[in-house]
C-alpha cells in the first residue's frame, strides 16, 4: 500500500484489513519489528500485520 517503514513510527494512525479484507479498522501502531507491525484497535484488541497490508491515515 505504498508505505515505507521510515514513514511509520509508534503512534502512527493506520487502517488495517480484518478477515478477508472487506472490513478495515483504524488503530495506532504500538510495535514495529522490520516489516511486522502490531496495531492497537482499542477495545477490539491488537492485530499483527505487515507493512504492505496497511493504509496510513
């Protein structure tokens, strides 16, 4: 989704796809480990995803 790891920092707001990708949720990045990101979705918990699966807000 045209994101580079240098563009994203902990606390960046992003959208991530859930399930088959029809539903997107927004949250903030809580952990970055190379291409792997952990996004906090608030009361819905956390999701681990990759850089190519997110959209920056």
